[in-house]
C-alpha cells in the first residue's frame, strides 16, 4: 500500500505522516495479511498513527538526551558561563586583557595558523538553556568579548571565512575548539 493510499483510507493528510512512521505502518501492514481497507479500519480504531507518533517522539527525546549526555559543554560554546565570568572578573583588573578585534585575530592567527584577514571575531555565543527531558532546544545569545589574562587563560569566539563556507571556532584557555551551533 502506498503512503497516499494509507492517508486517504484513514482520513488524514499525507503530509501528516512522517517517513519513519510510514515505514512502520508498511511493515505492520505486510505482516498483518489483511486487505488495505481492513488494515486501515483497524489502524483507525486503535489510533495507530497516534501510537507511532508517540513512539517517534520518545525516540527523538532519547536521541536528544543522549546527545546532551555526551556533549562536554553547553551548545554553541566550550566555556561555561561560570568560567567565562571568572575570566571576565580577572580581566577587569588589567585593561590590556580585553582584546580588540585586530588583537584577537592576530592572537588566533599566531596560535593556530589561520590567515588573519579571514578571521571574523564574534562578540556573543549561544548558550543552551533547554530543560532536561525537553525535546525543544532553547538557545540564548550572551555577550562574549575576546579576553586574554594569560596564555592559558583566555577566550576568543571567531569564524574563519573560506571560499565555499565558514568555520566556527573558539579559543578557550589556549586550545582550539570547533563550535556546534
């Protein structure tokens, strides 16, 4: 049975049935050994689409929870809010600790070898503020100016422009990290 046939027989729009749900419907239909009409009447009576959608939602939630469990920092940054706050407090005592965009680009270029003219310094980072167990991602942008208190205590959020694309990075305490957005 085709997806459009199934949708018509149970009385829903084809666009309401995801590919993953339809694959399960198809497997159940083939295993049932019933006519299309019998299978669809039974599926309708037993709220099959609702049950499969609920299962799909649980799978997505489990995937998101697994992703969070294996991610070392909040989404969009590799330095916690608390660590950046400590760095910012230390930088208040030395005016040379706050870097201009040019100084930050030169620092990144020297440390990691990126061409300075291709570096764009950013002044904010995205922080994941999603509640545990939620399937919705909630991102907040926070100010993050480039700071350097010492060679192993610093922060610079930057992008590197290349001909076909742009790469997202952070320098955190002298280390280079890709940024996942």
